[in-house]
């Protein structure tokens, strides 16, 4: 069987590949925590707009103004716009970025599990690691105390989602398995013939 050559074994090619990997942008995500009451107010206003639009359309004749220009529809749309703007003002946005693997590993080691957590198979203390991870992933400077306040101020679901986004940014892979596009298998590779 013939040995397959891989261009990445050449020192210069390998060095260039490592440099490209080190300089590629890290994965990022934007997440938004919404005010539940404000989101519900937007939904209710949209339902009302739909109802009014249907009522106007049912009475509409060709001589009337277009449905979307009818005063009742315009007024209902204004309420939707107002509620949407209010919801946007109350939303909290987070811009998160993955850390380099060595920093992520060091952060986990800096938050070892308690004895009880270790008995359960945990590799870090979620009570201290989670806020530290959020603070470390935040593009906008955020202290661990601020991250803790954010985690404690929201719902358990919000906190869990924020944590999972941060973990996924750091633990997801950008690798693909298989041959590079356009590369075909040779007869020698399939049969093992020399």
C-alpha cells in the first residue's frame, strides 16, 4: 500500500495552517433577554391589529381608502409600534464571544467542584463557574459580580440559556468530517493496492 502524502506535514505549510487557526475569529453570539410583560403587550397589540384589520376588510368597498390606511388600522398599528419600541427599550442584549481553549480550561480549573459536586461527577462548581464564564465571554467588560447579579435577577430558564450559549460557544466544533470538497478517492486508497 502506498503512503498518502498530506501537505500539512510540511513544516512551512503546517506553520501557516496553525497561524490561520490562531488568527481566525472566535465564534460569537448575540442574545437578548426580553421583558416578559412587554413582549406579551406586543403580542396582544398585534392580535388587536389583526382583528381590526379583518373587521375593516370585511366592510371594505373599492371606493374606500385601502385597508392599511383606514384610521382604525392606522391607530392599531401605532399601538403595535409603541409597544414594540417599549419592549425593545426594556430588552437587555449580550454580545458573547468564545475564549481560546487554554483560557476556557483554566477558567474551569479555577472553579473546582465541591466534594459533593465531585461525587456527582461534576468537573466544575456551577455556582461560581457560570457567572465567571458569562463575564469572560462578554465582549462588553463585565465583572463576575455583575454577571452574578444578571444570573440571579432573571428566571432559571434565562440563566440556563445564557450559560448554555456561553458553553456552546466554547465547546462547539468548527470541524467537518470527511474529504475536502472536490477531492475524490483514488483506487489505491480504496483497494489498498501498491
